[in-house]
C-alpha cells in the first residue's frame, strides 16, 4: 500500500487529459490562448487587492505599528520565491497551473490529495473572510444612506457584545446573531458562478483600474493628514509585534497564485506567466507599504483594530465622504475577488473528481450552463453557512496556514523535478543557484543576528503553557537543520529552499490553535482519502486492471 500512496500521474497522461478537455487545473481544457503579460498582471492585482487591503491591514497595523511595512516586504519576498516555483512548474507541466497537479507529478497521489484538501482552505474558507469583509463595507454603505440592519443581523456571536446578545431575539434561550449580508452575497455570487458568468479581460482590467485609482487617491489625500509623530516608535511592540500580523498580512497577498491557474489561457505561459505574477506582486507590495504608512501616520497604531481601517482613518480626520467612497470601492473590489475564487473553487473539486479522488458527481457539468453545477452548489454552502457565524480573524488565520502549506509543497516539488539542460524552446526556467554553502551561511547569519529572539523561543521558562506555543518553532528549527544538511550534501537549488524555509517560518508565527485546527482538517481529509479516494483513484483502477 505504501508504494500505492505515492503513485504518480505521468506528464503524458496530463497532456492527454488536457487535449481531451479534462484539464487538471482550475479551468477546463480548450481555452482561448489570449492572456498576455498585462492581462496576467491585472489578474494578479485583481486577486490580491481585495479584503486584505480594505480590512485585515488594520489588524496587522495594530500589532506592528508603522513597522508593519517591513512585514509586507518580507511577505512579498516569500511569495516571490513561491511565484518563481509556480512559474517553473507551469512551464514544465504546461496545463492549467495547479498545486494539486504539480504535487501529483512530483510527490504522488497522497500529497496531491493533501494539497487539494488544503486548497479548499485557501479558496473556499478564504472566501468566508472576503464575504465577512464585504458585509462590513456594505453596512457602512447603508449607514451613509441613512439605513441600517438590526445589529443582530450584521454580526457574529463570537464578536457580539453582552448588550447585543441581550438585545438579540432568542430561540430556546439561544441568541440569534447572524451575519446576513455575508450570507446573501455568497448566495448571489454562487448563483452567478452556477450560471457561468465570468469576467472578461476588459471587465477585469476595469476593476483593477478602479481599485488602483481609489487606492492612489487615498494615499495622496491621506499623506496630507499624516502626523509624523505617529511613526515613532517605528516598531512599538518590537519585531515580535510586527510578526504577529503575519496571518493578516499574508492573507492580503493570497490570490497571486490564482494567476498560475490560467496557463492554458496564456498566449505564451512559459514567458508571460512568471512576469505576470512577479509584476503583480511588486505593484501590490508598493501599494501596501504606502497604505500602511498612511494608516499609521493618520491615526495612532493602537486605534486601528477595526474591520474597516481605511474608512475609519478618514472618519477620524472628518472626511466622511472619502470614507464613503472607500466603502463603495471596497464593496466592488471584494465582490470581484469573491466571484473569481468562487468560480475557481468548484474546479478544484472537479479536477480531483476527474482523477477519481472525489465522487463523480463533483465533476458533473451542467448541460445548459457548462459549469460544474454540483461542485458550485457545495462550494456555496461551504462558504455561505460559516460566513453567517464566524469572525474575520479565525478564517484569515486558517486560510493563511493552508496557503503557506501549499506553497511549501510547491517549492519542495521543484526540488524533486529532474534538472534539465537549457530548453530548446524558449520558456521560463528557474535559475539554478547552488545552495550548498549559501543556505548554511544564511542560517548561521540569522542565528547570530536574532540570537536573543531565538533563545527566548527555545527557552523552557514559563512552563508548559508558554512552551507549547513554541512547538511550531521547534519544528521549524528541526526542518531548517535537515534542509541545511541536504543543501550541503545534495547541492539543492537555492530559490526553492528559501521559499520552503521562509513559508515555514511564517507558519510558525501563526497561533498554535490554528495549527491544531489545520491538523484536524488534514486528518479529516486523510480519513476521506483512505475510506474512499485510495480505492476509487483512476490510477488505482489501472493498477487493478494491470
């Protein structure tokens, strides 16, 4: 059985499936190859600039102060390593880009299942956070029109105050507190995804233009109201305080990898795909850094723990009309992000179903609308129902840890690809940089630079209640030592190694409770795999026939 767990799907099979219209990625085969660099860049910006810049940036600024700008740069570099690895896979496995497919080719079926299961966290559960953020700005819009929903219909139980719980209607003694707008927008977007509504290049570019114009306007106007005294101290809670915003900041970058799902629609994926991802990352990083300076300059960092930080800071300087403009653009921006990923998620289910890892019904295509209808409905339920009850922090943490895990497997998968000589046809090739001595040198340098912080995390002081929260860091130390040893003995490529280690480190900054929940999520997935997917896999069927 152990060998069967790591059975791999051959590239020849993937290409045949793609030719037959059974692509492994998030889209079906036979797509028009019309996307160029500018379109891919716009798509990356469209996916990245959403709920993150309009909501979770406040949480990160609250913990890190003006120093959160450094965290945006660190996170962008980490995502850059992963983007280069995605690009290498897209050029070597030239079908719709998918970490699920990449893992099937390199690690085998079990890893492919795990990554597919983790991607559900990134796309579906991530959309819960987008829906909750959308609800906040929608309620702000209603307020600007002099309208409002009852508080118990626009909140969640976890964030509700005692007064709200007391005022809410009760059924059998249980208070009814729901985020109704978040649920309604998921229903609407799911319906659009069900009937096959997809944004064209023109509409996507329009949405990006609108977002960037509003953000640039906010940056320019906001700098006139900056109080430089608010930028001192730069890191009020130290570097550890800056790193507390990891899940919030990383959530702001989630979406750039969606560009990799469009390989079959690119005119030249080998050349244009990596450019699109890198350009979008650079543009978004510059905007994020500028926004973080504006936010922390206009208002002291300790006042920024709010759901709508951009609107909030302009309310504080008595410019409510700008706050209203931000709310309008935020509603539009988050709606587009919600639609993009609500369309993408069912195609993950569909891809896994076509490989036999999920029931065949998940790959059912609607006769009229030509969409994965059953998978779309399931995705709507998976997003809509939790959006009624959960708060933003819980879902952003889970989404971030799931995405980082996916990035680690993609970077690790590149290390398993056989090294090629210079390609005969022009395509992107990840530059090989021998990490034999660079990796251990970097590790030693970082130990010297951050020795105090490392010793604190490795310390046993404080007993179990303190030590248990450092368990992820202990795992990171062990993995770092192993990777350093392998770098010396096997001359591993530097960029994938840095991608793996940087993603793993960011995971250690996410609270232990989220590791536990994520582990439970993976355990549930493994039960499903062992109970159903292992025996129903198409590769398993072929093995039996052989």
